[in-house]
């Protein structure tokens, strides 16, 4: 199975967020630099994951992203299905 770039970046973002403290907010720019991808693409990925309910976003100065669900409840198959369809 080949994943789209969007799904690949989505999984990378979720893995990154799962490794930080739940209370910590992470900037999409920081994650984009970590994986050497466009910050614009990472923002689009974060927006899609927010709409699907996987991440929460806090706006404004000091804002960022965090997981909306416990990491142990995330299943790769369910995430890919939500992103790519059947």
C-alpha cells in the first residue's frame, strides 16, 4: 500500500505529538522543521487532523497543537482509513 504525502505527514505529526507531554503545545513550524517539510503543508495536515478530531489547536501567542485523544487509542489503520477512505 502506498500512502499519499498527506497521510504520511499526518502520521508523522501524530507520532510527534504522541511523544510530547499532553499539556505541551507544539507549533506546526517546529514539526515541519523536524521532518524537513513545508510549514504550509504541515499546517494543512494539522487542519485536517483537527477536523477529524485527532488533534486540538489553541490559537494565538503561545498556541499550538496537542493530541485530542490518548495515544493508546490511536490505531494506524483507523487513521489511514479516515484520511484516505477505504
